[in-house]
């Protein structure tokens, strides 16, 4: 089918999985298995990153750690996978930060609209002091947070009509992640938002339970949302990271040498996954157009209209997120 074919083409043009670097690490003589589950599909950038992670960990542990990969929420959606980590029935997952905001209120910074103007700014924040402190915050509640990757810049899709201004959103039923800032964003824009797990989304779009959703191009295509959504708008309204999490129960069984190696592998995976995601972004947008999706690109003035409409969201969340944090990210952007 067309969808399978284009997925295969996209895969062919992904940057190749790098060679594993780094020495074999001495463990404690025991063998371990890591089940690593994600919500996105096998044809996305995230899964490709996991394949690299598997290569690194199996090579550097000399086969003493086996990594088993699960995609498409086979072992649960983002929230279910996180609670499986907490209870110790799953070893690793990499959710979007947004569904975790009730557990880690500081993550709300990643939900503020238009805060990260470029991927470079996102990298500086994630790979710098702010990102490190967020990993520290998320290393609690039975979780150990060991790195960042990206879901990416989110784009609106819908089944009804082209959207280039908040006026077009009046009453549109938009699925959001399970996150109060996202709900606020779409309410503020005049839409009718419903929070829902990603695992239920395709069916909800197909059956018309919701009219639209928002996700990065690569997630839209790899989940084949374009088969049930005729229109898209290049809004880039939120930049969503993926956070790499390990079950603390599992982590505490590992010798320190393996813990350190997993941190290094998560960093290498995150760098590579972001490279894949970014190199595919424009290519996949074009493929979506070729497959018949009508994509509306916004003029700078139209983007400004969205930004101005969303000013109240900053007023509502500034205290929870922390004014200083917002200002320091703005200062990073201004450099
Ligand atoms: C995948 C999710 C997804 C996210 C969402 O597990 O729920 O819309 O963007 O990609 O993390």
C-alpha cells in the first residue's frame, strides 16, 4: 500500500545507525534483560533511536544485557508504561514529558506555547543545566531519568477544513495529551479540547470522536493519521521532548559500571534520535503533501496572531512553571 511504501522510503533515507563506540564494560557476572517500550510506531525516529540503544548496550555489556524493543504502546501508553516502571514490571520507556506533568509540575515548561523557537535552543536547554536539573527531579517516584530525545515540534491536523487562524478553530474537537496546559492552550484558542491517551487516538480520529489532534510530522505520518485527517497546519506551537526513564527497582540491581554505561548509551541515543527526527521533518512533511494531505503553512503574521492569542496561557502558568525559568529560556533564545 501507499502508506507502507512511503514509510519504507522514509526509512531508507534515515541517517544510518552509527557504529558502537566505547569499550566493553565489566559487569557483575549476572545477565539482565531490558524491556524498552515506547508509544510511537516502528517507522518513527524514536524506534530508530532505540535500535541504536540496543546495539550499544548489548555490545558494551558483551551480551550480558539483552534489550527487547516494544513499539506502538504494545506494553501500554506513556502513563501506563511509566507506572509499569514504578512497579518493576517494565525496565525502560521514553514518554513525552507532557503526560507526566501531574507527577513533575516543573515539566510544564515544555508545554508552554512557542517557548522554544529553534531546535538549537531546545538542545541548549535539554543538554544544559536546566535539562540536568529536570532529570534530577524526574529521578524519584520509582524512576531514574537518564537522558533526552525529542518528539519534536507539534503541528495541528484535522478532518474538517484548513486552519490558518484561531478563528478557524471555533468549536473544533481537538484531542490533546493528558496535560492541563495543553487543554488551556486549545480552550484559549476557541477549540473544544479532549484529553486522551495516544494509544486511543487513531480510532478516535477515524470514528470522528474528535476532529483533530496535534503531533510532529514524523509522528503524524508514522501513525498514519493522514489517512483520517485531510488538513494540517504548520503551527510549531509546542516543542515536546522525550525523556528516557529506567525503573528504579531494576536500576538498583545493576552494578555501577552498567548504570554508567546506560547513561552514556541514553545520551548517544538521544543525540542520534534528534538527528534522525530533524533530518526527516521536512522530508516527511513533503511526503504527507504527496499523499494528499492539504498542509497550510502560516505566514509570520499568522504565527504572531496565534502567539498573541495565547498570552493568557503564560499568565495562567507562569507561577507553576517559575518566571525565572521562563526568562532564562527566553535569554537562551535571544543569544
Ligand atoms: C507517544 C506519545 C505521543 C505524544 C502524544 O507515546 O501523546 O500525542 O506526542 O507521541 O508520547
